C-alpha cells in the first residue's frame, strides 16, 4: 500500500487518479487489450422519418405523373372518352395532393403539416372531384346557363385560391429543398396566367367583327396544366428524401510506439 508521504508507483492502482481525464480514453488502451466500445446514438427514428418522407414523395409524385398522363391521353381523344374518365382523373389528382399534404405516417408533408397549407391542398384536391360528382348527378342540361356558368367558375376560382395559398406555404416552409420551394407557385402562375390571358383575349375579340381562330391557343393553354403537373410529379420522385447512410463502426486506435 502506498503511504501518504510517498509518491504512487507507476503500476499502482491509485496512480490513475493523477492522469488527466482527457487522457483516459479509448485511444490510450495498451496494445493487446480490447478498446471499450463507444456509445452510439440509435438512428432508427431518423431512418424511419426519412423512409416515411421518401415514401410520401414517391407515392405523391407518381400519382401526379399518372394524373398528367391520363389528362394528356384523354384530352380531346374520342378513343378514350369513356364514362367516368373525369372522375378517375380528378380522383388520382385528389389522392396525390392529399398524400403530399398529410404525408405517410405523418412524414414528408410538403407543407410541413402547417394547417393553412394542408387546408389549401385539401380544398384543391376535393373541389374538382366534387364538381365532377355534381355534374355527374345533376347534368349540365338541367341547369340554366347562368347557374351553370356561376357554379363552374365558382369552383374554379375556389380551387385556384386554394392552390395559391398552398404553394405559398410550400415556398415558405422548410419541408422542400430550397431550390424547389417556389417551383409549384411558378408553375401555377404560368398555367393560370395563360388561362387568364386567353379568357381576356376571347372577351376582347368577341366585341369586334374580326374574330381570330383561337383553337391553337386554347389547346396550348389546356396542355400547360398537365405538363406542369407532370413536371412537379417528376421533381417529387427525383428529389425524394433518402435515408442517411449508417454510421461507420468504431475503429480501435493504438498509441504510437514510443
């Protein structure tokens, strides 16, 4: 045993008290002895979050792509003019927006699960489907021209306002990569702007004797919408979050030979 007045021997057990705390780590283990395992933080929760977000973006993006392809196929093509085709298209659209709004298992919401953004996407998803159901149950022939015009345009304006709110929330939230945050709003502005300009031109030319053929312009404006949706769907699939790689196992490090 070491006396109080004596210096502790180099091999004495009490000599460890004289070693500074930072020096007693796994790197100072003598050769031939196993280094103590370092504590590691479990990444199961983070991996689950990334997996849910990736699934949300893949499913939501795929539904948007399917909606765009169906819209392009059925637009003005009598071969695909099947009963209920509009319900299918709007049903796929609604499913895609709702998945992107709420996320899978609560993960991957493009609006960061903000109530205003979720409400905007939900309204934009449900209103076209309800409109199709309304025309399906009560055909347009049963309406007078004024009521049908007001109902149809009212639903369109409501959907547009909801999409504006949702895309602004997407741009302000941090749930989407910075380079893509404002892409939905830009696409919406281009599509809605083309429709508005065409509507104004139609009204303006209707008051003149010379009425140009706007068939090509109408077709172009109608094609912009599915092309924009197709672009957003592809971006969602390509930019789907990926789980972080597992951490490297701890490596035993020996002190250099003296």
